[in-house]
C-alpha cells in the first residue's frame, strides 16, 4: 500500500482539514468517510484501492449533529435517528452502544458499529431530554420500546476508543 501525499486531520468537532485548510464540501468529506478504516494499531486511514492515507483524528471523525425520536411505520416501534456531520443519510441508534467518555461527552457506535460517534453539544442536549436516572443507584439510562439502556461511563482520553 502506498501513502497518498498531503496532510489530512479531523478536529474534535468532526471538521476535516487538508494541508491546513478546512474541507468545506460535504460531498468530498462524505466520500472520505465512506473510505475510512481503523488500522490494527487503532489509527484512522482512508483507503482508495492501493492508496492509503493516514488521518490524524483528535477524537472521532463521526459527529452526531441531531437526534430525532420517531416510530417506525412498519412496526410502530420507537427508534432514535442520528444525523451525522457531512453525511446525507441518517442512522438508527443502537442504544446498547451508548457510553459517556472523557469530559462527560456522549458517544455511541455508528456505521454498522465500526466507529465511535461523538454527540455534538446540540445533539447531546436534545438527547438529554430522554435520559432518566435510577434513583436507587444513580445510574443514567434511556427507555426505548419499554426496555432500559444504561449510559455506561468510560474513562479514556479523546481518540482512545475501543470496539464494544
């Protein structure tokens, strides 16, 4: 695999940069996200055929900008839809992947569970309306379709995400 030239990095808000400039075209960033992978050493990279470009990532390239609680038309079950920065499609939240990381930042797994997604501040506040507290234990959780899903507390620094 050969390295592509140029310096690509993503800040903690999910904003992509190339050679010191912000990438502002969402269609280009969406293409980069579609070719993103996590290498065995935990570093992010973009792969186009034989070309691979490492990407410096401050936290995670996937930032959730909006959450919507809806009902599926076919089953009537509740689901939470996630809108992610730079992506034109929405994802359904897997509530079993929710966790709270460093500095009380909320995360979940996205892209078929392959990557961590960070809730932006506005999405976090939207989501907070659905969070409940177990009075006996003090644990936070959400209820979806009559089932409780805890918000696990994990202590790790930005960029230190593991597979769940």
